[in-house]
C-alpha cells in the first residue's frame, strides 16, 4: 500500500512538472542592456536592447506594436509616426521580460526651448560614474545627453560595456545619448562592434556612426571622430581629420549656417582643443578648425579627454567646454592650481592665445539651455552644486506666418559674442587666465627637436674640422 502511494505521488509530481514546462513560454529572455534610447526625432526615436537569449522582440508605444522580427539577442527598433514634442511611454515586450520607459519626441518648432547635458570620461570607474548618473537623474529635466567619449576603459571588452549600461540604465531608458568616439572606445585603430551595436546615432548623411550630425529645435550638433577617421600630419606628430571627414565637416557646417531654422551650432569632440593638464597638448586637429568654426558661427566646442571641468575661449572667439568629469581619475589643472599661470617667458611660441575662464578638477557635467537666441550654460559638480555660469545671445528671431521663422540662421562669431576675459572676482571658481602651453607645446617640442638636430649637425662638423 505504501509503495502504491509513493508511485502515485511521484506520477503526480511528474505530471505537475510536465504541465509547468508546457505552460512556460519557450525561449524566455531577460534584458541585460537597455532599453537604450537613440536618435530622437520629431516623429519618433530608436530603441535598442540586448537580451541574454535570442528571441523576437516588440516595443509598444501608445498602443501600437513595433516588432523586431528577428530572433536575436540584440534588438534595434525604429519608432516612427509619432507627434512632435510629446511625452510617450513605451514597453519592451515580445518574448523578453517586459521593461518600461518614456521619451519626449523632439520639437518641430525651432523656437521651442530645451536643455541638454554634456558629460564624458566615465571610463569604467564605476563608483564615480554612479555619482554622476545619480546627479543627472535628480537634475532639472533635459532632452538628451551629449556624451564626449571614453565611456569605458576598453572598447573591445564586453564586461566594460555591461558595467556602463548597468549604471546608465535608469538614465538611458528616459533620455537619448549621442555618443562621441574617444580613444578608449578605439582598439588597435578600429572601433569594436560593441559601439555600433549599442548606439544608433543618425548616420544617413555621413555614412558612418563614427561622426554624424543632427538637429534639435533651433540647434545643430556635429559629433567628430578624432581617433579613427584621421590621418597623420607630416612633421609634428599630430593627427588631423582625414580628407573625407574634413570635407564633411565643412559641408555640414555650411549647410547648417545657411539653414534659416538653425540658430546655434555645437561641435562635440573627444579631445579638447587645449589641455591644462601638465604635459598634454590638446587636439591640433580641432585647433586647426577654429577659424572655420568662427566663420560658420559655432557657439561652442564641447569635449572631454581631460578629467576636469574647464571653460575657455580661443583667440578666434570660439568657446570650448572640457567636461571630462564623468568618473575617471581627476587630473591636475594648472589653471586651478595657479590661476595666474603663464607660459615661460623664454618660450613665447607656447602662447597660443586662448583664455581659460573657469577650471576645476572635480566630477561633474554641464547643462546647456537654449531659448531662441539665448544660451545659458551652467557647470555642476556630482552633487548638483552649481560651479559656474556662462550666457550669450546670438540674436532672437520671430515666428514666421507659416509656423517657420524669420531671419534665423547662425551668425559668425563677433567681438560682442566673445566672453570678457576678466572673471568675476567674487566667483571663487573663476579663472581668468590668459594663454597656455597646451595648444602649442607639441609645436614647441618639434621646434626644439629641430634646433637640437641643427646644433648636433653643427657640432659634429666643427669637431670633424677641428680633428682634421
Ligand atoms: Fe580620452
């Protein structure tokens, strides 16, 4: 009798387990990266996520399903047909464990005010990276993130990207990130596939995700690639943008400058034009473009690479912001250490004429608000404490009769647009110091090397003559 009961119990348990197996959905998957918002447009957005198991996927927005037909671990779904400047909730479903988020489509009205954030150089220093992301999550709302590169330590290592997206998860499911290629995204001269897998910046007209441009409201944004699509400059050890990218930069700036709906232009690049870290030189390629940026009315260059927060202006009147306070170990900044810093008088060629107006070696980011011709910039640390503000106005415009604008278009930099060099003495963070050896130090090294070679040549000839 006891044996019969045992057999019945075992059969019942077996049947129960079988029923569970039959009832369970096949190929269930968990989302391991994302949802990641990309390429915000007036009519939609792109949503990317990665699963631990290959299944089909679906995004539901406003009651409509957008299917990712392939059974794959990586999904990229393009959402279209939405209204501009509207807040939408979405759910990622399909065979994946559901996840939710929201986004606001970009405005069709070029006069709609908005804000964006610039940050970078998280570089797999997770504890600091978390602090900066937490600050952004509690900051005033903003439309999107301009990421200046070096998100991870090694672009070819999957775990680095996993950490990055784990930390950024609560942020990137709500606001799109526009990436910039940094030297740490690059491995042996190419961009490993993780970058193009997890990001989908608008690449239709540049034909590459390494550099690209987009428009939000009345502002245009160019993200440059200073690390792969480059070529060496003879004599000097520099790298310049290659001919294809250089031609694209000129054509794109020219097109935006002529567009009546574009009032501001921002250029994102990983390496800044100047460096205040002792021993660094800044980007020769970016400095070379300053006259062109001034000609086409670029409002500001935003960059990272150097791990501090700095704001300054080139002698051509081009503003630059270095926002490398995203988490990586902070660097000394000679202007913060010595606000009166000047290049040695014996080496006047090191003076490239740029002016540093703010420098602070802390974690943080910059928030930029745009309203018509007005630009208000505020630099924050990782506790959301305001460190510095900068404003300028390129000239307000009026709405046109057809919903367009009257007399828009960017203006070349003028003296009036260039910030006054003297800082506010009451601002303890201000740093109105002139010049640097950053921009010209590589040139100085080259010239010194040439002089040394000539001296050596002269000395050897003289020695030979003496010996003879
Ligand atoms: Fe870097």
